[in-house]
C-alpha cells in the first residue's frame, strides 16, 4: 500500500502507521484475523480482533477505490482531457464520493437539456453569461440564433441549461448541498392511498417525519421495507432556501449584470439535478448506516449465542415437544451420538401419560442420562411440567433449549450427511440435545440468519451481513479452540487457515488413520502446507497427545521456549503445565526475542497456568413461573422469571414461558439513559421482569426491568 493509504487508515482508526503497515503485511503473507490477534502481537502492538478486522475492511475499501481510480483515469484519458493537475487530484482522493464528484463532468451522459444546448452552439453564450459583465445579453444572444433557436430568450434558456449542469457538476456546489442535507434533512413517510388496511403493521409511519440524523436503524429499515412492499412513499427534504442561498453565494455576482438569470440557472440546477442526486445519495447512505447498525446488533447477538455456556460431555436425553404428533425423544452419549430414539405421547391422555412416564424413567436409567434438554417450541412448558413429575431415581437437571433454526438444520444437507439413517424429526431432537452440550459446535452448522437473533436481517445488505457473521463465527470458534478428533467438518472449516477443503481432508484423514496423536501429524493431511499449519495449529486441540502442549493454545512455534523454561526451572514440561507457582517464577524477559516478545510470552504463561480452559461461562439451570403457559395466564404487575432471547437497538425480547415473547423497551431497562441494551442485558441471561402492559388482541406483552 502507498503511504497515502497507510496514513489515511491510521488517522481514521486512530492508530500508528507501523501498526497498520504491519497488519496489512501480515494479511498479504496469508495470515488470518484470529492468528494475527493471538500470535503476532509484537508486530501489531497487541491490536485486538475488532481493530484488525477494521484494518482489513479499510484495505478492501482502498482496493475498490484504487480500481475505480484506474477506470476513471482511463476514461478521461480516452477523451483526451486528462491533465497532470487532474491526474494528481484523482490520485490523491481518499473517498469514493470525492472521486465520483471529480469525474462527474467527464462522465458519459445520456442526452440532456444541456447536451441539446451545446449541439445548438450555445456553450460560448453560457460562458459569456456566467461572467455576468454584459448588460445587453439579449442583444448578444441574437448572434446564436439558427433553425432550432429562433428567439434570443430561447438562446438564453439554452445557456441557462448549460449553467445548471455546471452547477450540478461543480464539486464545491455538491459539497454545499451535501452538507445542507447532512445538517438539516428529514425523512418523510406517507401511506399509499388504499394501502391502509394491508399495511396496518406499519401504521405508526402513515404520517411520519423526523430528522434523518436521529432516525434509528430499526425505524429506517422498517420504513424502507414498507416502501418496498408498496405501503409507504418515502421522501427526503431539507432547507432549500438556505442551500440555494449558499449556492448563489458561490456562483452569483450580486453587483454583476444578468445576476437574476444566473440565479434562475442555479435554482434550476439545484431543483432539477443536484437535489434529486443528493437525496438519492442521502437515502443510500442512511440505508447503509442502518444496515451497518443492524448487522452490528446481529453480530453481537450471534457472538453471545455462540459463546453460550456449554454443559459439556454429558449423556443427554433430548425432547422435541409436540401435542398431536407426540414428543420426539433421543438419548445421546457423552460424545453427542444418538443411542436410542422414539416418540412418546404425554399429552394425549392419562394412559399415554403414564406410559410416557415409565418409558422416560426407564431410558434415563438404561442410558445413564445426566441431564434433559427440552426444545422451547410448541408444548415446551407442558413437556417440562411432565418431565419434572417423572419419578427418576436421582436428580436430573432440566434445561429449556432454543429451537431456532433446528428445523432448518434437520432438513439440510449437513444433517443428512451427518445422520443419513434418521428422519427430520430425529435430527431435530439430536440438534436440541447437542446444543445443550456445546452450543458453538452445533450452531455453526446453521445459517446464522435462521437462528433468530437478528434485526431486519433480510432487509440489510446480504453480502455485508454474511461477511460480518462469518467473522463472528470464526472469532468464536478460534477463541474457544477445537478438538481436532471430535469436531465436525463444518466446525473445522471456521478454524484459522483451514476452510472447507482442508476441514474435509482432516476428517477423512481421521477416518482412515484414527485419531490424531500430535499436532505434527496434521502436516500429513492432504494439502496442509506450512502456511496453513502455521495458521491453524494453535487453535486445534489434541486431548490425548503425548506432548501436553498440543492440548493448549501455545503455538508449536513456541514449544522450544516452553521447553527451555522448564529446563531452567529444573522440571519437565508436564510438571510445569498447570503449576501456577512454577509459572510465576518465570522471568519472561529472559526469553523475549524480536519475534517472540513480552505480549506473547505473557499469553504463554497464562496458558501454562490453565491450559485449554474454555473461556465460556458455566451453564445454569432455569425455572419458569409455575402455572404460566399462555398470555391469558398473565396479569399486569406480575413479576416473572425470563430468558433474554433477542437483543435489538430498541430493547430486548424475553421468554417468560409462553408462546409470545415479551419486550423490554430500552426506556424500561434502567433508571438512567442507556444507548445500547447490551449495557444492561446479555443474550440468554436469566432475569426477572415486571409485566406493565398486555395487548391480547395483538398478542403483545410489555415488560420492565427498572420497575422491579
């Protein structure tokens, strides 16, 4: 990258130049975001994943800008209009919008009023008029009459059309209008006549106006969706008088002759050309900002969901509840493999209820079940109540597990490949049980858009959404680490440096050769080169390896340092790992080198103290309020336990044990102003809420945290 690009990225992100330069160099060497953040702190001065990803995005934007610069330069050069001054101006541009403003006068156009005026030879008249020093312009205009232009006023009008186009193509003028709209523009929405009933859910916006700078992303996306559905008409307005006054100040000489004609041309250029163009730009930019905010909310929710507390390697009985079709039941061993499945009918009648009780107790004993997972869909609460009445011979924890996306997974190719011998219903129950054991390992198999933690996810830029979600999944997978001997292909392909092909090759190698016994063995996997090994090795775990460091986050490139540390302490590596007293005796400065500096050595010491520790919280059981199964069971003033199921920028949705999710609006979260619900709650957090409003007709439940 050029010094201009490095300087611009550094200033925009508030970083030092060497941090940006080194990070981009690492990307060019084939490094990934998780690898750079964890193992190359010396080169970036300990930048975190968020900033590293932002540098990557800035670099991608510069690549797009540079590609566009080349196209613009080529186009202007082809027209024989490229000067050294113009070339330098284009090369020094740092924003795509600046580039487009410079290019606008040279951009090939469709036939316009100004084009026709030029064809009729009126450009010299426009230049003369623009000088505003000829008192008798109508007399001068007579010289430009021809078969198409037969009156002086027609010639002057044609010249004004040319001036209007100059106003539109003037970069300063465009900045004036852009600034005016950024400062004072409003978004207005009106219902399309005859669409009132069809668009009732958008009724809040049937007569709506607010400053576009204050319009939150969820409102912007809702209005844009309604516009797309033909329910609303949306427009942008601003202070036209103030903007045209500033434009007149740029183009009109008040003491010159013909200034009224120039004012007319400026007003026409603004009203007919500039304003529609900038309005479109403002709407586009506001949509992009709303997309970014919505994607950010989605990504934060997904991160919290993927890092949900796992139960771990336990024997699970999983139930996918149902009334008429019964409850699909599966028993999973500690590795998540199904050992038994059948359907029980606890909700059909007394006899079926008793049979189901007996069967569940029998299966729990036979398969040594440690915990029970119940999907949170239809009949969830009733099934939970049934399970809690089963006479088990020991205490079994019962967990309600989100079913979001389970049906999508069970019908997917991933599920068919994983469990070809089972039907959709069994696969769904297996997924529910596995989500309890390890949410991350199971949820990565599902398209994040199907998990149900987004906000207008189908309305935002799908490419940006996918990129953002992929970064989150990759970050979470690499943060937790992956057991290379048990991980699915889908989980492995998110590991730094792998991808779908290498992930598949690892699983195939595992099938043919048995479990991996060392990280070095990974180099035998087909297509695993030195760079791929470097990027992935530190994130893969081998729990039965001869070298205990293979089951830690210590990278193989640092093994020799750990060996030297152990030797200097007079102990074996095995004795050092997990011994905090010994680890605290290590003087890391003795081992620091230019490549392996203090930041990474500190990470190594922390990892040696607690090797392979899962960064996720420990799971907690939860109990809904008894006798609350439907909206009609709830009354205003009740205080209920609930689980946060989704977070948006206007509040949080909470499951209180009924079909409908309740909303805690952001204004009901705390006795202080908060701008982000994440300041107060987290996804899947167990909370208590107060019921403040019930709308039975619209099936809506309003809740409060601050009134508890």
